C-alpha cells in the first residue's frame, strides 16, 4: 500500500474501498494513524467513506461524524477507536457484500492463511501477538473477510488490540499505543511481515483460553461442528445465500478445523505450529 501525507488527513485503502479521515488536531491524527497505518493509501479520487474527528470544545471527549450519518460522541480515546472501528467495519460490510466477514484473527504460514476464531475475551489477539513472535505473518487480529469463491482471506491489518499487557516473554514494544481501555500495537512495530494480499485459507482454530490450562490441547472438529461454530461468529451472514449457512458449510467441507484449549502461550504457539506442519506433510489426512 502506498502512503502519502496531507496535514491532518488520513487516507486508507481497505478491501478495495477508500476511506478518508479528517482529524482536527495532531494528537488525534497520530492516534488514528497508529491504529490504521498498515492500511494507509493514496488520496486518489472520491472516497467511499468520509469521517471528521474532532475534540469537543465544551465537554471532554470526541465527536465522530461520517458523511450521511448522525455524529457520534466518544468520552475518551479508547471509546473513540472503538466507535470508529465499529462504524468502519459495518460500512465495509455494506460496501463489500460479496465477502463473508468472520470475527477472527488471521495469520499466515508459508503464504497460506489460518484463522483464530472465538468470541471476545477468548485470547485471539494475545495469541496472535505471541504467534507473530514465533515467525508467523500478520493479516488481522479481529476481522477476517473471506472470499468464498476463491476461499481466500483478505488482509485487514489494523493495529493489534489488547485489553491488557501480555505475559512474558511477549512484552509490548516501547511504542505501543495505550488508550483509556486498550493497548494497540501498530503494524510497524510487529516482529514479522504484514500481508497485503489475499491468501488461501489453510486451517481454522476455534480458540478457548483457560488461565488454569497449562498444557494446551487440540482436537479435530467435524464438518457439522465447524459450520455451527463458524456461523456463530459470522458478522454478515444475511448478505449471502441461504442466510449464510451455505457459506460456512462450504468452508467446513474444504478446510480442516480444530478446537484449541489454550493456556500457556509458548506451549499453545508450539502446538499450533506443530499442527500446521503436520498438515503440510504428505499422506497426512485429517478426518473427524
């Protein structure tokens, strides 16, 4: 993605859509750019989404205005990024109805993608950060847009968002962003590459974090269980054939999926790596 600078304006290129964010003060500009710098693009032609973000003069907080919608108010910087991220995600689903959006992290292993799927608080982002420290590449930590025809994962490389500091030896880089409620690791601070192109989907891990689970465990899922679990984390199923059920069934038939009980991060990363390596070996067949 090609970057250019214009004072207090940020131009993003996300899933082929152009987003312009005008920030009325430098501090807000730096915060938003830190979160979306991995998707920065050029100012070329009309934008699909236009935002204006400014600090409130009378009351503390921020005002977020999107062209064609009522302004929204954020009490602090943490809520600002939450509201902006939510709004952009919803609007992208309207603009790219051809893609199947899943609440999942996406990483790359030898030019093929795998997903970490799970509800909020199940450890997706923390595990993503740990895996990046073990040689994997980055597509997203929160949103996995899937091309069902090609069975490819589209990149959505915003900053990794954590709710608390990760355990050693996966400490945050010095230039991580800290808001009132979240921690953000900009893509330029990641230890490995950020993928800018779609990648074929190789595997899916449904992650369940347990603080008392020191030895992680993994089990292969049936196609039926995979489809049910995946459908529960779909964001725009109604935009697709059979209200999205056909999409998750198609994925389940073609992609091996696993339930992962996660605990100790180093052991969890090692187990994921071992599983992916086994999938790359000849004559290894996964069936439930």
